[in-house]
């Protein structure tokens, strides 16, 4: 038993060093397994230290296509039915008004927004243009499986690590949008996401009705919705 415990401890220490160490080709090849081991499906994204004061408001907005995937891929000219854009964060914030200790249910879109925005910002300018394109009907984002030999030849180890980190957060955002669509419209075949940031009004301008807040956005094009089992979907109905 002591031998097994020692081997497990050494394996954990080795994995920790690999996960927290610098980016290398070896680490890049191990990254999917390391993410599953350390982050898992319940990754909360908590910061080790308290964050600085917010200088901007963040909003997760999305819309969905309610028609079949094939019809949605053809667009409105083929009769695809699209929903209006919904500001999910603004809806969540209604239940948070005046509640200092609101539960995590009222903060999901904001937590996803912050991490997806950061991951997208780490991408190259070319990759940031790519995420605005539609990747539907099973076509992978960036047009290639990031764990494949083709991707290893196409991208450097650092680029592929950034792309994987982004893809992981995009999958979380698309999954969240999928469940929201399930709750609001009974399901959808595709979703489209737009992240918005608005600067907070400076204290000195709080009474200036003409003050214009700075707005920036990141757009994630159409994506196939994620599949969930009946137990998960039942929670969102």
C-alpha cells in the first residue's frame, strides 16, 4: 500500500509540474489529459487572490437558430428561424439586485464571459478573425482537430496551446448557450454568441447625461449546439 501511495504521489507531483510549467512540445501533447485531471468538468475558475475593482461591465449575449441544422446552415433565405438576441447577463442580474450574496446560478454568464474573453484575447489576430466564422454541421473550429497530427504541423506548440485553451472555453460557452436555448425555446440546432464590455462611468461623470461609455465586443460565429443527457436538460426546462 505504501508503495502504491508513493507512486501515486510521484505521479501527481509530476503532473503538477507539467501543468504549471512553461509551454513545451511535450506539455502541449499532454495538455488535454492535464486539463481533465486538474480542471475537470466542475472547473470554477476561481482566482487565487482577490481581483481588482471592476473598470467595465461584461455582458454575455446570444441568439439561436430553431430550425433543423441543415436549414439553419442555409440561412434565412432557406427559411431558417432565428431568435432575437438575448442579453443573458442582464437577465441574470435582475435576481442579483440588492443581493450581496447571490448564488452562482445568477453569475454563470458573467463568469464564462470573463474567461472566454481572456482566452480569445490570447489568440493571434488571424485566429481571432477565424472565431467569427460559422463552424457548423460538424466542422471543427479553426477547421482542424487541435489534437491531430495535422494541427501539430500547422501550428507551433504555443499557438496550439492557446487555441486549445480558447476552444475549451468556447465549448463551455456554447454548452451554456445550448442549455439557455433549451430553457427559453425548447431547444435549438445552432447558437451564436457576442461578448460585450462597457466601461464603467467614472465617478466624476456620474451626473453627466451626455457621457458616452466605451463599448467593445468579441463575436463568436454560429456553432452547433452541444448534446446533453435528459437529466441535465430536465434541470433547464
